């Protein structure tokens, strides 16, 4: 597939980085298929990250992801999932390459500015979590 799903996380929203992050995404050649600002509850964040339920950081992750507004978006580009993960950099910003979104805008492994789907299947599942077919252009 040529689509991926992203969120600009509460830390980046609060720190005023949403515009710069969207600019980087667009300049990297991604087309915005769908986009909105919304806020997760502990319940919806828990459902979105259900795959991580058994991980030790799950509680922190759910609390953080429901702590403020986010921007959710579906993005399109050749090789979208892999190219987007390259653009955002490693999960831990201290390990992220220079110029990546997490290197530029994230403070810690927990509060790491952006989400990017890790597979084509998950990109579809995650995009559908936030957007109906009628919201994707
Ligand atoms: P996402 O694009 O957000 O899925 O990040 P990722 O694929 O690079 O990492 P992963 O899916 O393994 O983990 C999901 C999210 O859980 C990360 O982005 C972090 O926000 C959070 N996370 C991962 N490891 C830790 C950790 O050790 N501590 C805390 N507090 N959060 C973590
Ligand atoms: Mg992940």
C-alpha cells in the first residue's frame, strides 16, 4: 500500500510544533489524504495502543496520549510506511538521526512528538480508527 497513518502527539501540540511538523511531512512528499485535530480519552488511547497492553509503559503511554489534543492524519506516498518512519526517526529521540522529526521536536522515548504506523496492515487499521471512507480524499 502507499498509505500510512500518523499522529502529532500531545507534547508536540503543546510545544507549538504542529505547523513545523506538518510542513516537514508535506515537503518530504507526503500527500494528506485525511486530517483532523481531536483528543483521545484514556479508553480510546488504550484501545488504539492495545497491542502494547502487556508492556511496562502501557499505563504511562495511555495517560500521555490522552493528556491533550492530537492531530491524526492519513498520508500517501510511494513506500509510505517505511519512508515515514525514516522521516520521524528512532522511537528514542536520543537515538534518532539528525534532521528527523523526533530528533528535532521530541524530548524522550515516552513523549516523542509523532506516531507512524509500522506496517501496511496497521496503517489501514489505524487510519480506520479515526477516519471513515467518506473522510479520505
Ligand atoms: P509509534 O510510532 O508511536 O508506534 O512509536 P514506535 O513504533 O517508534 O514505538 P513502539 O510502537 O515500540 O512504542 C509505541 C510508543 O510507546 C512509543 O512511540 C512511545 O511513545 C511509547 N514507548 C515506547 N517505549 C517506551 C518506554 O520505554 N517508556 C515510555 N514511557 N513510553 C514508551
Ligand atoms: Mg509503533
